[in-house]
C-alpha cells in the first residue's frame, strides 16, 4: 500500500468541512443544529474536545456567530456553520466581523428557500454571500466547493485567507456537497509562513498599551476612512485571490459557467456533449467573491455563447452578464426549489443554444 | 508646616478619559466601582471588558485594560467566545436593561444556564437611555417614557422583568445580587457585591451577575438629586435589593 492510498478515506461532505477545519488548526467551533449541515456540528462535538479545543453548542445561530466574534477577537482560529435560514440570522454578526476586521470562517450548506423552504440542495444564497449579506459596506471572501475533497481543502484555505486579510470568509456549499460521500485524500496541512501576526488580538494588557476592538465611527469622515480601508483590502483580494477551474476551454466555441453542485452536473453534461461533437467547455469559479472577472471576460471574447447553470433563478448570471457585456450571448439554465438538474437536461439546453449561436 | 496625604486617587484600571455620560448619570459611579474591584483583585493585566450597545457603548474607553464591542444584546456570547479560548483571562460584560433584558435575553439566560465563567455588570435604570428614553423591559408600571407616553400599561406591555429573580432559578449561576447606587451606603454595598461577583470568576465557581439600580436624570426628566430619591422610592420596592443566589464557596470570598 502506498502512503497515498493510506491517506484516502471515504467521507461525507459535512464531515470534510469539519476535518478540513481541524487540520487547519481551528481552535474553536460554535454552532447550532440545522439540516443539511448538522453532521458538521456533530463531528466537531466529538473531535474538538478530544483535541482539547473549544466546542460550544450555542442557543441560536445569532449567539454562535458572536461567540465566533469573541474567539476571533482573542486571536483564535474560529468557525461556525449553518444552512440558509441560520446564515440569515448570522448576517448581523458577519457584518460586525467585517467591521472589526476579525478573521473567521463561516460554512453555509445551502438549502431551498425563501422562508423555511426545504432541506434539499439549492444555490439561492449567492447574492447574499457575494454582496456582503449583512448591513453596511463590506464583502466576505466566498469559496465554493464542488466536491467532498474541496469541502476539506477549501475550508482549510478559508482559515489562511481569513488570517491573511483579517476578514470573515464564507465557504458556500449546497446540501448535495454536504450530504455526498466520496473518497478524499487527507493531506498534511501546512500553515503559510507569511501570515501576519495577530498583534491586534485582545487578551492580557501586561507590558503593553491596552487594545480595543470596535467598529464604531460616529464621525462620518472617520467612518468613511474606515470604509475606504476596507475597500482597499477588497481590491487586494480581487487582485490576488481569484480561483477557478476549467475543462475543455481551449477549443470551446460554447461554454458553461457554473459553481458547486451545478458545476458537477455541468461537467458531466459537457463531457457528454463533447463526445457527441459539441465544441464546448466548462468554467467553474471556485471563488465567488472575488469573481473571476478577467477569466470570464476573456472567455466571453472568444466563444459564441455562455450558458450559466445554477440551482436558483439566475444569481451568478448577473455577474457573468456584468463581465461578458455584449461580447457573446449569455443564456441561463436553472432549477428551483431544491431540484438538482440532470446532466441530460443540461445537454439538451446546450444543443438548443448551439443551434442558436453556431 | 502642613503636609498633604493622598487618601483617594483614581483607580489604576480607570482611564483618564472624560466620559460622555450626562450629569447625574449613575454609570460614572458604577465604572469606578468596577475599576476598584478589578484593582482590588489584581486583575487589571488580564481583564477584558465586553461593552454593550446603549449608553455604555464607549465603556472600553473608560477603563485601562483590553476591551471590545458587541452587537446589541450579544455581549454574553462574545464574552463566552473570549473566555472559552482564553480561560486565563478575567472577562466581564457591562450591559444596560434594554441590551440585557430585551434584545439580549436569550444570550444572558443561556450564558447563565451554561455556568459560563464570565461576570456581568447589569445597570438597570428602567429606560432606554441612548435612544432618548423609550420604555425598557424594566420600566415600572405607570412610568412615562417616550414610547409609553401615558405610562406603562401592564395590561398591554406586561410587568417589568426582574432579571435577578429569573436567573436565580437556574443552576449555572454562582452569584446573583441586586444593588443600588442611590446613596453612599448603597454604593459601598454595590462595590462589595461587584467585587464578590468578580471573585467568583477568579475562583472558577460559575456565572456571576450584579444588577445595579441606577438613575437616568435626563430621560426621567429629573435633577440628579431628585432622580436618586425617585430611584429609592419607586425602583427599590419593585426591585428588592439583596443576594438571590450564593452557592457554596462564594460566602468565603
């Protein structure tokens, strides 16, 4: 047996988020049960105390995000997780994390909405996640895993990005990624050597000036300066942290753009269509904020059409249209209410689109 | 030749920043009692304050140790996060009645129920101060505020909540007391209770809370001296002073 095989295990997506966090040195987890992410909380409930780390089942999603805020303020690597309605409750706290410039990781295993909706996989929280989600002028980095392996890897990456930019990072998955079991390779986590020291964290003021963490700026000019500093941070993030994946794009005349489970389904559809002779490729944004603007713009300049596939009414579609402009035709294929599209349906949509743009 | 002897000075834990509080407001007195307790127990270098939203929103500016803000009502959750990650620190929240007894009810109840090793200084002045004098969960029956202009109607708005009595039914708290700052004797007792609550955390005995009845002359529409009399005559009958929970081990502190 090679060491590679030894480190391959079968794991559920929700467990992979947890394991990825633990491997990345997550010091503290605070959560509240909600389907379809509860296995994440349960995994943490079992493992964190074994490792001598902090686990608290909070009285609400609201309390959980503020426990994260306290933990992050003390310099710990802190995390919470939930699913769509619970994430809505956390949005005030995420805004406070952004305002206080506190690093933290939030996992959203999306389900159908609005309201109580259902517990089936959906992608209806794209706008909420990529536009900030709470009140005020801020963004969070958003990572979109499309497999159990990525659930593990991107959660670990989320902690590094959070610490590097002093910002909350959201891992935006859907119920299908959370509930699917797949083999994953467990890699040794290496903490980047160049992460900035947490010389802002509160704790013991012995031998130094006291430190205060807050987000208040009553003078408009003071708050404006603060806002501007955040904008500069987001500009750096846009410049440096775009991540995406491509398949068959080199010779493509038609492209699909999709994230998460929609991208997984679309990859199968693209393979089937290519086998049948359609010159098509797939672009999968891994970071939803920052969105791969340049890559999508380049793609739009050289293909005849782009089909955006999402499990919502067309939210990422707006980002694709914003970037593609009038360079190529953009169409949308979506499924609502927690329905996962079948690859065959996407293939049919692709052929119809091809007839229109060829 | 006359000699000068220093008999009273600013506590080390109190910063020299001039506060934004109104004349006659009780927050200044309570801040001093907190600073004296922190100093008295030698906690300054490991003290962390979680400030509320409300009149005490800038409380971290008035103490000379680390602090952070919390959203309205969430101070006990923020304090939980800090204390769980850094059990070596002394972590306390400072909250008003709107913050703790209305929007933050879930957080205070569950922090108390978990026996979270934090301390809470809860200032009850029966009104929302920062927003200009609206009805609080602790506003007295018949008390006029800007949102109960004809007086609190308990048939519609319910009776004022007695936080100490409510929390004392839980198993998590080690120490719960209600004090007042309406005269020098009361202030001395208030200081002793705050010190005892803080000592509970140091001794790892459990959750501790001191409710301090205070004045809000501005929003009550009274002068500072009248406000102190109003507190004693109107608030203490509904909010009896005393200790509501003292578990074994606290008595010796």
